[in-house]
C-alpha cells in the first residue's frame, strides 16, 4: 500500500471552482456584448461579424461550464 497514487484524471475541487467561475464571467460578458452588438448591427451602427464571434465564445463558455460542473 505504499504506492498509493492519485487518480489519473483528478482535478482538485478548488481548480474546478476557479475554472467554472472564469467561464461564467467570460461567457456572461461575451454574451452581453454579443447581444448589444447584434442590436447595434440591426440598427446599422456596427457590423455583425464581431457580435457573432462574441456569441460563439459565450456558447463555448457555457458548454465548458456545463462540462466543468457536471451538468448535462
């Protein structure tokens, strides 16, 4: 019993919490800016390229958050 090793894919709880927090903050910011940008694009103030990219980033952050927290 002297060679007790941690599981191979083990990530400490604190690291998972920090990752989930960062994904939530970045995703919320990107989503908010993406929606505002799309509204401005519809009005004709800015182009729609960057807001669409921001919404894609927000979706990826949401997916990463759900994977990190174990929600499906």
